[in-house]
C-alpha cells in the first residue's frame, strides 16, 4: 500500500522535545490541520462541523522507524521495558500515530481545521482524518494496563523573574497558557534528574531555557531563536 499526506499540521512546537506525550494533555495547545491542494475544497470537510473531536492518522516523521520489539515508556520512568504493541511509543515498525484532538474551528474555503490538544510537531504529515464518535470510540471503564498504576504529576512552573514571565506572556499572546501546559508536563527524559542541568525548549520561535528541581520547573532565560537574547 502506498499512502500520501492529505494534510500537514502546524503549531508552535517544531521539535520532538517538549511535545505532549499524549493528545489532550495540553488542552490549550492550538494548531492547524491544513489540507493539501488536491483536498482543499469545501466538500471534503462537509458535515465535520457537527463533531467536537476528530482522529488524526499521522506520521512520526521526526523519528527513525523502530526495529526493537520492546520499548521504555516514559510513564514507567524510561527504564522498564514493555512490548512495542503494548505502548504508544513513536518508535514503531510502521511510524504511524493516532491522536484524538478537539475541533476549535473549521475554515471550509481554506481547507483548514484549527484544533486543540494535539501531540504533533510543526510540519507533521497527516494521512487521514476521521470524526470521533462517542458511542463507539469511548470506553470509560476500560483498563489501561501499566498506565493505571502510575500517576502522572504535573510540575509547578515558575519564572526566574516577573519581568521574564511578562516577556513571555507579551511575546506569545494566546499561546502563553499552552506553553505553561507543555512545561508542566515535564518535557525532560524521565530518567533525567539533575537539578543543575539546563534544558532548551523551542516554542513559537522562542528558545525557553529551564531547570527542574523536584516538582518545580523554573524558566531561567528566553531568547529569540537564531537572533540572540531579548
């Protein structure tokens, strides 16, 4: 089977580092699904405005294809292994992802769907879009394997100065709260625990430098990417 992208996704996160580990964790993270020209006609999206969520079938385009039959999920601290088919690891035999995202708005003329809560990087190819149907897609009583026994705790996000916090708020506008959600989900590899190590997160054209000590993430510095410090 040969498949080609029917759309591409665009958002403030250009790299793997910092991406939410699952769809819906950063509920305010906004992005756009832009249809390719061959599908950029109103009839392709006709009726979609009657749904609240869609499924995106997409490619792990920033990863190499996985060959291992076991992986180390972040939920287990990045050290314990489970079978690749018992995980949502991006390193898979076929690099396909599946995400449920909320529809914010639809531009039928431009062929664009603005969505919230996606776990895709900017430029991700999308191979299919399907409506989320609650009566058959939702299973609230279902077991979730190792996920059920591992509580995920968000980090508290602080800033080295009030001026830095205001700078980020002014620069990002409506994306500011989405950044806070992304940071609170702890972008670090889960086996990292060095409070002196500084990390860099690319978001909306900015380089966000931060450190994590215990349950607190502190934003230390912000710069414009490839343009030096503010």
